[in-house]
C-alpha cells in the first residue's frame, strides 16, 4: 500500500454510516439516494493556509473550522447538512498532522451526522476545499433574495469575537479565559442548526455572516433588490469587544467577519410570533434594523443620523 | 463592485440554464431537483499548479482538463454528468487569465450539458478543485467492485499518448502534427460518454484510467477481491509511442497515466454480444486480458511468461 492509498484508507475508516449513502469512499464517485420530496443543496468552500487559517494552528482546529464554515452555508439555506467531500492538498505526508486533522474532521462531521463520501488528496501548498451537500423541501429553502421592504433584520448571535481574536491576540495581553473564548469563536464557529425550523417558518431571506454583517447584509439587499437600515445601538456586540477594543468594537462587529452567525429577515407581521416562539424554545435572536425600499444600506446612530453602511468585509484581492 | 464579486459575476453569466437547477450561483448554496428514480453521483478532483498542470499552460486548456477529468469520473460510473462546483484558488487577479479560464470552462461544460452551480474563489497558490455531480438509475451504476473471475478486461482507447507528451516533448524534436496529437491527449482528455449505454448493459466493473492502467486495474482487483492477467500483445499502444519511445512504449501505456480512457470488465458470456453491439455503433474497445480468482495481477508476454503487474502509476508522495 502506497502512502497515497494510506491516506484514503485513513479517511475511509471513520466515516459515518448513513443508510442513504449507496456507495461511499473508494470508487470513481460516491452514490447517494435523495428523498423524492427533497431537493439537493450544494455549497463549496475553500480554506487556504495563510489566508483563512495559519499553518501553525492545530490541524484538529483547521479541520473543524473547515467543516463548520461549510455547515454554516447549509444552515443559512435552512437545509439539513448530510454529506461532504474533502479535497485536501498537502505539502508533505505528515502523519501526526493528518491524524489530528482526521480527528477534527470526524468529530465535527459526527456532531452534525454528516458522512464523508469522497474527495481527493493531492500534493501541493496546504489548502482544504470542501463541498457540502444537504437536503430540504424545495418550498422551505430560505434564499438571499426574499427580503421585502418593512421586513425586520435579525442577527442570531453577538458579533465580533472571532475578528477580535485576530485583532488583539498578537498585540496585547489577554486574560487566559478571554483568549480561550476568542479562539473558540475563531476556530470553532457554531452554526445555528437550532434555528433551522425558525428560518423555515418565519424568514423571508437568510445568509451566514462569513465576511462581516455589513458585507453579508449587502448581499441580501443586492439579491432582493432592496435597501436596509441598521440601528447602531441594536447591533449585538460580543462582550469582549468593549473590554479589549472599545474604539473598534462596532467596526469589528460590522466588518470583522468570521462570525458564522446568521443574518435573516422576517416580515414585520411575523416578528412578534417569532419572538414568542424563540422565547419558548429558550433562544434569543437580535432585531437590528429594517429592510427598506431604496437600494442603499445605512446605519443609524442614537441621534437618528444615518451614514452609508459600506460592504467593508473581507475581500480576497 | 469589488474584484471578488466581479469574478463571481464573470462565472455566473455564462452558466448553462438547466431546468433542474432551482437556485444557481449567488446564494449560500445551490439547489437542485433530483429525478425521483435516480441516485446522485458525486466526485471531487483537484488540480494543483506544477503537479497536474504547468502554470505556463493556456488557462483555457487548464480549465478544459479540470472539467474533463471530472467528467471522466462520472462516465466511469456510467452516470450522466449534470452539475459542477468550482473552487478556484488564484495567486492574483489576472483578468486575461481568468477570461481564458472561463472560456475553457464554459466550452467544456456546454459540450457536456453541465451547469456550473457554485463555487468559491480564494487567494492563494494556483489550484482548481471541482466537484462534479451526476445522476444514474441506482441499478445501472457501474462500480469498481463487480469484477468476477473469468470476466474479460477491456480498455476503451489506445493508451500512452498523454504520458508520451510529458516524456518526450522536452527532450527531443517532434513533428508539429505529432506534437499537436500528444498535447491534445494531455490537455483535452476525451471521456467516453458514448460508452455509457454499453457500460450499463454489459460491464461488471469500470474505472477511468487516470493513474495508469496498471494502477487502475489494481484498484478494480482490490475492490472486487480478484486478480487479473493482461496480455502484453493486446495492450492498445498509441501509434506515436512506437515512433518516439519504442523502448518505453509498453511502460508508458501501462503506467504513464493521464489517459482518461476506460478500463472495464465484462462477463465472458456477454463478450460476443458487446463486440457486435459496439461494431454496430461504429465503436471499438480492446479486450486486454481476464479477471482471475487469485489476488495477483499479472501481465503475460507472447511466450506465455507471466510477471507481476505492479501498480506503478502516479503517486503523490
């Protein structure tokens, strides 16, 4: 057995048995049975070393982050994540690294009941590209394009902790507990699978906040041909922002990225029943503004002064 | 519009409209309708610059090769390729390169009636990872694992031309016509979609020859828990092998790789009717040996001497 085969065997052993996987890893393609009443959701995300993660990170965390950012895309469509392919490009065969990576991979996949169904291992600069597949009833898929003027904009979680990790950890001393919180936010995003039923029932549009609320809300507005206004005082700031970066707190929450929280819109008439339903479930989401008819996106401060909210999140080039 | 969005828009404009694409590029995930009587086939392939292609190649050819090697995986399962996601990692935004790449991408996709449904563009060392999705009736999927002792081994095309391109083009003078033939084989593999109906009706197992016949036949034997014997005299050598590399001809045909021809097995009782059916369709495939009970893979020369056929195709590490 050559080393190449060894890797594939390594990834093959721990994959979750799902009855809908008709043919798993080890052939030219995997075969899957899709329930006849469901449609298939497909999303691809790439993480490049030095861009999306640092090569010195524990490979366990790199794998978790890769899986969870992909899961986040399924959750944002209100779809159930089911299967994943992994394209792993490695500079060299480092068995210790691979062991940690595989552990993180399977821990994350098992937590979400996702089967690894295939992939490709190649030699080259470290990068991970995953394609995640999920299912949903066609009528319950939540798109970016359904926001309407008057809809309330919600955010699922306090924002900015992952961006804060990047912003402060190299520059200043941080209490060990706080460092752990920031690194957890950066390395182990928490896709809000628990909100899927609420999205299906209440949301007119949704997106996951990967590039920052400002950029991702702009995506909803572009896709829906609407504008929006956020209220500065309502943006849920992660508590550590005030402690470690009070001046940049709002900017990190709006444009820092890497939150993997949800931003979604809800028709105003449904807001009250959503809030009740969330409360009953012991959950909280944050209303942060409104969808408007004009195509601009603004943020309004406590003095009711508006300024344009530019899409200033992460850009690759 | 930032440059990142520009790229996505660039790839969005030319994608093929397929009625089964419920939601295409531009949301957190694409949504697809799968026919209720079909299963889904999924395969991922990565091409890394300097490993699978040279950065100085025309980006048109790089895109074609990436698409066609992915299509080849669907054909080897006897599945119909339908949709594709593209994870493109680029060192910098080179619009001329991107234009050529997009042209090659869409030319190849349109030729196969495949819709680009999503992907990811990231900054980093040049690499292309694609996930191809296809459909087939579950009972007509052809796996690697169905070969039985006594089955005849077939190869779909003369082998070795792509490997010959790599072997000779830098070392010796080659006539312009011959160079064009070799480069065509290397850059524009020709997945045998025309053989899909024959695979479904006759084949017990199939694989596409990406790593070389020796390696890929070994994959069939491992998956099927059988052995095999090839007849040296029956291996279809590409005619240019004799002309430019007579000494290495057999070795290039067996282990050179990059052929993207099919290797498939057919129960002996069905051989005659397959040969007739192929002839009626104006097609040719090459019987090259037999599946055997013992687990070893041999090649037999014209003096009936056997030697082990080692899996000596491309290995990444």
